C-alpha cells in the first residue's frame, strides 16, 4: 500500500490535536496551506473533526488521533 500525500496530510493534521484535553480544538485559517485546508475538509467529511476548518475531534476522531500519535511515537522511538 502506498501512502499518498493526502493520507500523510491527514495524519499530520491529526497529530496537531492535544489529546490531554477534549477542550483543545484547532482552527485552520483560510491563509493556511491548501493541503492543510483540504485535509481538514476530508477529516470533517469522514466525521473525524467537527468543523470543515478544524474544531474538535469527534469520538471517532479521538480514536484516530490516539492511533496516529501512538504510531508516530513508536516510530520515533525506534529511530533513536
């Protein structure tokens, strides 16, 4: 399976969320990179975030972000 740029952009956006609190949302401004704006829309369309321009993680989004951030931690630890 090839991980395309869109998939990687989605992962990068999920990695921005602070999982320490459910009160920590994000805002994607209209001046953001087009790739970041598109990633937010894709995650919204999948029911992972609450707004097209960020917002909060949905319950499904919390799970996705936890998996994403766990994977990145594992991969970073293996590199060290």
